[in-house]
């Protein structure tokens, strides 16, 4: 089932973020409470199930031609990515380096984006929306061309 929706949340004083149940149920399989948190474009973070994170890694490894071109990306990406665990209340703790990377303040937005969840600082998300909302029709055309 594709992950969808937009959810406003707040970080607590221990850098924990509550993941909405609808997203949590799709990300966490069975008793496995582990997820992967990684840097994303536009100063956002992405939260992946272990399966999706593994498939993403395999896709990059399958093309030897990519290895030379994306070597620095792989270093930057995987050195920043981290396994995080859902606690009993459905929260994850965001490491300091990823908080800084994404410029996360207290108020954040969680976006269901098909196979992963994006985490944005609320103001950065609003800025992104204001810049790109008018492009929606053009982007639909490009996506389905």
C-alpha cells in the first residue's frame, strides 16, 4: 500500500518524533521495530522500512557503471543514514547530525511519499510548497509522459 498523507508533528525535548499510526503500520513489519533514517534532497530526511532501504541499496549496486559516478554520494548518504527504532509509543529519536542536516526545529511535517516517509522542517516545507504548487500540472505531465 503506498504511503500517503501530510502530518504535522513536534519534536520533544529528547529529539523524539511520534510517527502517525497509519504510517507506522506500513513501515514496521510485524515485531520488527527498526527503520532507517537517511538524508534526502531539499534538506529533508527519509524514513524507510528495512526492506525498502535494502532494495534501494541493491539497485545502486546492480549497475557497475554507476559505482564510479556515485561513489561520493554513497559515502555521504550511507555515512549519514542510521537505523532507528520505534519505541513503545511509536516514536523515533532523530540523531543530532540529521537534525542539523535537515534544519529541523520543533515543528516538523511528515509526508507519505509512496514507499517512504519524508520529514521536513515545517517552514522549509511551506517554502517548498509555495515554490512548487503551481508546477503541479506540469509535473503530472512529466511523471506520466
